[in-house]
C-alpha cells in the first residue's frame, strides 16, 4: 500500500490511583502482524482498532493474503473480551492513520481508512460498526480511474449526523499528491468532496470540529522534495477554506495531527526537525487560534533524536493536554524505538514525559510506539499502538508484531508513585516479577519482597523505593533479585497504617512495582 511520508517533574499532593495495565494482543492468535491506530473508551473498558495481516480461502486450495481491520474489546484490566474483523473481499483493508476512529452518539464506532486491490489500486474505505464490533455497513470512495489513488487517514462524526473523512489522493506514478475532504450523510453516502494543496506533496491526516459548523484539518505541506511544513486549515461546512497556514524550519516537519480544544482553538501534535530526513527531531506541540490560524504558543520537548515525534494529542477533562508517539531518545543507535507519552498544562508546560517498552523473559528490550491516546474516566490515560521485535533480533517463538495497549494513571505510571522515583523509561510487562507478602501486613511487622526478574536485568544495580499514598518517598535501598525482608519506619517494622507502593528501578529505567497495605 502506498505510504505517504507523513510523518519535568511534577510536584503532587496525592497519587492518582487508577489501575494500570499492559497488553500485547495477537489477533485470533494467528501470529501475524498487527498495529493499532485508534482506541475508544466505552462502559466496559476500551476498544482498540488495528490493522492486521490476515488470510482467507477464496477457492479450493487457493488462499488470499491481505490486511484486515480488527476491533478488540478490553475490560478495565486489559483482558480481551472479544475481537471482530472486517475486510473488503479481494482487497486489503486498512484502518487509516493515527487516531483514525471515532465514536457515534448512541453507540458504535466508525473508522475511515483505505482498501487496496491486488494490483495496488487504493480507495477510501469507510467502516461503520455497532457496539459489539459487528460491521453495519461499509462505503468505498475512489477516483474516476484506477491510476488515481485515494487513501483515507481519519474520520470524524459530524454535528449533522454524517461523517467527514480526510486523506491524500494522487495521480499515476505518484504525480500530483493533494489533500482531500469527503463529506457523507449518516449512512455514509457521499455529499461532496474537495481537494486542497499543490504543487508538490500535500496531505491531511486529521480533522476535528470547530465553531459555527466549521472544521479544522491538519497534515503536511511540502515546499520542495526536501522540506515540508506543518499544515492546518479551517474550512466551513461546505469545505470552503476560511484560512490556511503552514509553518516549519528548513527541514521536513512531520504531520500536524490536530484535535479541538474546549475553548474552540486547535491543538497540534507533531515533530520539529533539526536535520534532513528526520535524522534529528523533537516532539512538538502547538495551540492554534481558530480565528486566523495564528500560533498562540508552541513548544518542543526532550532532546533531539532520530525520528522522535508525536502522532496524536488530546485534551484531558481538566484542561491539561496529553500527547503520544514514538521516541528514539534513549537509544545509542537510530533503530530502538519506545512508546512516548507526555502530559502538559493547558499552556504546554511539561508535567511528565515517559518512554515505555515491553520486556519479559524472552524479549530483553522490546520496541513499540503509540498512535492514539485518550483520557480514561478514572483520571488516567490509555494509549494504543504496536509492540515490535526485540532490539537487534527477530521475534522469539510465539511472538509477533502485536497490537499494544498501555493504561497508566494520571501521573503516567503503571504503578502509582513512579514519578517520585526519578525514572524516564518504564517497562510495561514485568508486574508479575514482584511479589509482596504478607499483604496486608500488620504495622510493626516486616514485609517480604520477592523479586524474579528476567536474566537481562536481574544482575543490574537495582534501587527499591517505597512511596506512600500522598507521593512521598518513605524508604529507599539497594536490592537484588530474590527474597528480602523489607523494614522501614520506626523500629524494625513497616511504617504507620495506610497504602504504600514499592518500585524497582535500574538507573533511569523503571522495571516493576506493586502495592501493599499496612493495617
């Protein structure tokens, strides 16, 4: 399929105690590759929307390999409850780009992606699902002939009950790539379409509602084949341009992935380049004035690193901002990627930023990235993307590229209190390595910490930290794998009654943690 090249510390008065989890999901246990481009919240938990390698028998002895769209329903703890799939017969079906899905008032979901036939011809593919992930209908939008491709990147439900799809379209041999906007009614039938951009490569990857029945669209505008800018437009309800702005430096900036803020302005997430071909980038956020497209504020975060960027940004219920993407900043070479999440104030001031990676007995340093993130009702966040092969090796037996969903609390922690430990990276799959007993424990009694870490880290210098329920560090010590009696506070027993969190770290890398209660 064509792939257009789009590309602090917080002082806390209390801990966010929402449940965190890590999930790696292989669709139907087939061992094929998956990658999630969307996540939505419902009363049960979260639904991840993924593209998946797949196969179907089309005749006796004949099998067709293609891409499918897979919906995975998770409960509040990340357990898989059901999974459903859809695909256009004799085509590959794709979910679109980051944050490609949307919810429907009254229940159900919509995904705006693409389909491709066996000759490589691409069309927009709009998919409507009910609350149980069953396909209600699909619609296809293409050009006047097969040499013109159309790829959907994102869809949004509109205030009139219809849908709006954005993406990119191009002619034969990739000549003349433009952005497009397609408006449909509530059954997905086309009402109108518009194209924007030129003369080089332009495309939209995002849109959201604005005031007065208008919409923001975001993407990338190429000034030349070696330089591109972030690009945002505001259009009216008929697709007419109200204003259009693009900005950037002397190198290729990534896409302007945008969403609307509660004050009516636009929130842009992306990456800012400091060298050709994304060789050095910083994650980038900006707030854009809905009146004229002016930059109200913009920020970059962290060190310059290869292809490090945000793919999505959203507003939290309290007005803070959350963004997610990929980071290479903790690697000495340019091919080790980790999931990235950042929380800021409404003005873009960093509250916390963490990298996340998957690690267990077989995968010593897993890779991954996030393409979508949402606030959760308990005050935390859930991010979805893909978990890849370990650094420098193929997939171990039983592993494949999988849908990856990580749930954190409001401070970005798998286990509350990690922000008090001084870490920048978090392993997401080692919670089972730590056992605390007895739990609950009586005040004045020692508690045993049993630690069974993978061989890749068990011999590292480990730091054990205990944090109380208001985020205060009450005990630290060096530790190692095995069983150890933990005593702190007055005398030799544990401290006063209450809830405490144990954290195990190796340098700036958080490995595992758990909760215990003192009675």
